[in-house]
C-alpha cells in the first residue's frame, strides 16, 4: 500500500512541471542557505588572517604583497577582497560571503551540467541534477573547505568552469572564443592559488589532442594562451615589482623553508610517510569519497576497457578529465605539508565524471534512484557529527563573523586609533586600526623567520623574535593584542609588553589588549 501511494505521488510529481520547478528552486535555496549558515558559523581559522589582511593593506595604504610585506600565496584574491572591503568594515563577513558566492556558483554549475547531461529524461532531469548538487554539498571535503576566507573557492570554480568552456569549444561554432575563456579561467585559478598552476599543461595538451572541427590547433592554442596571459597580468605586474620576493614567497618559503620548519618538529622520515599516506587516508576514510572514486572508475572509465581504449581516447569529456586529474595531484601534493583542503579539487572533477558516465547509461540499466539514496545516506551520516558539534550555527549572535566584529568594537573602545602588534590581524583591522605589514601573514612568517639569516629576513620583510626590539625601536605599538595564537608564538610579544610596562586589559571571553601605561 505504501509503495503504491509513493509510486502514484512520484508519477504525478514527474508529470507536474510547475511542481517540479518549485520543488527544485526551493531545494536549491535551502542547500545554498545551509551552506551560508555553516560558513558564517564556522570558528575563525588562523589561516584566514593572511587572506583578509592583504586586502585591507592594499585598500587603506596602497601596499602591495611581496614588495611591501610577505604573502605566501598567489595575489588575485588580494585585489578582489580589497574591492569588497571598500563596501564594508565587516571584513571577515565580506570575505566569507565572496567565497560562499563562489561555492554557490559551483553548485549551480554542477546542477546545470547534470540537467543538460540528463536532458533525454525530461521529467526526471531536474531531480537528478538536484541529487548531484546534494552529493557535492554533503561531501566532507566540500563542507570542510567551502565558504571560509581562504583561497580555495574561487580557483575551484574557475577550474571547473574552464573545463566546461573547453568542452563547449568542441561543440560550438565560436570555438576560439571558448578557448580564450578557458585560458582566462585557468589563469584566474592559477593566479589565485599556486596549486592550480599545473592545470595550464593539461588544458593546452587537450587542445592539441582533441582538435576542434574547422579550426586549427595552433589557432585554438593561441586563443587559449591569450586568455591565460590576460588574466595572469596582475601576477606579472607584482612579479616585476619585486621578482626576488615573489619567488621566495611562492616557492622558496612554501617548499624549503616550510619543510625545514616542519622537520624541526617532526622527523623527516615520519613527515615523508605522513605525506605519502595522507591522500589515501583522507579519501578512504569517507564512504562518500569512496563512492565517488568507484563511480568514476565504473561509469567513466569502464567503457575504455570494455570498448577498447581507443574509444576512451576519442571521448573528449572523459579524456580531458583524465588529463586533468594527474596535474591536480601534482598541485595538491607539492606543498611541503599536506592538509585536507589541498585535495578538495578532486571532488568536483570526480563528480563530473560520475555525471557524464551515468548519463550515458541506457535508461533502466542502473537503478539511479537507489544509487542516489545510498550516496545521500552516506553524505547525511557523515554530516550529522559536524552538526552536533556546531550547535552555534543556528544562533546568529554566536557566528564568528559577528563575534569578531564585536571584538573589534571592544578593541576600538580601548584604543580608538594607532598601530597594533599582533599575530591575529583581522581584529585590529576590523576595528579600523593599523597593523605592522610585516605581520600580515599572522603567525606564519613569524614562526619561520628564525630559519633565515638577518640579511634575508630584511630583504623578505620577515621578523624573527630576535628582531623585535630593533624592529619596534623607532615605531613602538600603541597596542599589543595576544590570546589568539599558541602561547609559545606569542610569548615574545608578551615579554616585550611586560618589559615596557604595558597594561593588560582582558577582553570579553578571549584575548588581551596591552596598552602603554601612560
């Protein structure tokens, strides 16, 4: 009886276009709303300081990364955040909202791709597309990474959009235009996060391997390179403004210096073993990710060994995905130390392979409804523990984007103007105060500076604890903010304050602002 009622309702739903549209829109709004709430309610991560501070320094003082202060990432997001910060003093809120927007556009791209891939199943395609959006939104890599004030959401969106533009070029009469768009999007991804830079190669290779009808490979490659070069102009400008600092911050610090720092706390052999096992550990501990990998192999790659590899080579969509994945791994594995978010780029591309492969299956051959049920059940079960540990997301007053601004207001009450020495620069910047540009990266430059000699530190704007007295000699801070980083990292700041008679003011809930006695 229950199955009969469900079958009747399902059949009516499939035939009622307005009902389907309304349900789909409502579900998308709910998913995006959930993404927004979770992003705003996440605890402040110390990585976020190094992305927010440079945008403020550019906006308020015209200071450029590399030339004027250390910045250990590619620079595109600095200019974007500066534009957003010109509209509001809620810096963390603005940065996270931009990344939520990028994550939302990625979800909508997945929806559009799935809806188009399943267009032959007119009554079901919106529901199927919505199912893929849910699969991505519940994925543990997506939930952990998306929406933070990091540099992951924009390059991820740009890379997926570049793949779709490249595929579109093979179908469109405006192939050269789409090739240029693909190149421009790859340039945005690489100019935002260095780990996406290896993608320049597989896209160029795909243009040569998969020719566009009526267009020469040279013309297509030229269009791709023009788009790539145009969007990399901001990177080129900053490189020529300070080439030595640019190379050090993006390559030397991120490889040799960071590796030396890690090896000072963990044995090199153990560090290598951890790095080798990290991606397997992260993917295999999640049922959702295991299903993505198995689905990609079975749905996207299986035709290659069943119908001959020549068939797979002739398949533009799957062929390009196969070219992209190894270069994604190079970018993810290259940093000296591995973190979970570094492997997030695999998830959307594996999902695209599942969409493409499943859409090519004959209707009725695979029980799509049951596949989605299992995938979504796995996603929901993995999400539940995070929800139980994040009860504050339903209380807007407890959102970090709100509490950080309140903390900034408390700081501004104690110190209306002046410069603050801190390893947590978001707080004084939200208060409208100034910071020392050399500390724009928060704790990162500070904790590794001792690995360089004094001449190198001066050249690359790094301050070590032994330099603090000299550095602050002619420009002492009007305030010293502590209590937001590891105690051993902040100890030199507290020692400096104590030696000069700064008076400590305990902030509500967390933090200490030390002000001169007079």
